[in-house]
C-alpha cells in the first residue's frame, strides 16, 4: 500500500477517538493533514469540537474545514491532541519539528490529557537520531554562539534554509537541525540542549506520548505507552 494511503488510514483511526465537546489539539504536518480533512467531514456532519492549532499552516487548513478554533490561553487544558512524528523509538519517544512547529507542538502536548501520534512505519527507529536530524529552535540574537554550544552535543548542526532563505518559525526564530549518529539517552539530551542559552526548545518528546497509531503494509497497528 502506498505511503500516503498509510498515513491517511492512521490519521482516520486516530480521529475515531474524538468526541463532541472535546478541546482537541491539532498537530502539524503531512499526516495530520488527513486528520484535519476527516475532522472537517465530521464537523460538517454535526461533531462539535474546539481545535487548538500548533501552527499557522494548521490554522489555515482547519478554517477551510470549518473547524472552530481557539487558543491554549483560552483553553489551558486540552482533552486530546493528535499529531505526527519524524521518528518514533521503541519507548514511544519522538523526534518532531521537521515541519518547524516544535515549540507550539510541545506546549500543546504538555497541556493535553492525552497525546496520540499518527505515523507510517517508515518513522520507526531503534534509536532516535538515526534517520532524522533533531530540530532545535533558537533565538536569532547570538545564534552562532548557540550553534557552537550545540555542536559540542551533536556531530554537527545546520541552519535551516528554505528556498535559499533562512527559515523562520511561526515564533520568528531560527531552527538549527542537529545531526547525531544516534541519541542514546533522549531525556538527558533534551535537558542538556535546553540548558544552552539561546535555545527556545528542541524536538525531543520524551515520555509524553500515550498512543502511537502506525500505518503499515499489514494494516493499522497501535502501540500504547507502558505505564
């Protein structure tokens, strides 16, 4: 089965957990696009939810789907967030942020009672950092100094460029994509990186996920966090 169809099936499976009256965190990325389309269909059929988007891109799609939106300021407790991932390890730790929304994604995940991740099985890794770089959002001021400090933790870091322009997050910050052979201790790495002055947040999501729904060639597979 083609990769896009696997993403679509996983996203639609996750949306089955959404019920009327919920405050729902809306993630960012190509897989979540399918979840937004399905939620839009359900809203037009009578589902009543309030969505909390993690990016301007998601806000635009959700409005097109007529999903009522609010903010985490107005709804500091979120019932359920559905989001994607760039890598998933056996303990359901994640790398996120290739879409550039990692700070808002982590804020909304932290505010959520449940976090469900949807992904195709190409995102599964034994150790984080083996396929994807780790995005780190940094303030513009003194970013070169921040990069030097980051390079003491990772093999190298690269200032993200899009169309020959320096990428800016929705928060107006730069992103440094950090490359590792593999990340042996995601929890310690998250703490070390966030201790560097100039770092806003990094894309390691450790111990935050409740369920991952994978689209595989053999169908939908679900893995829950071991409590």
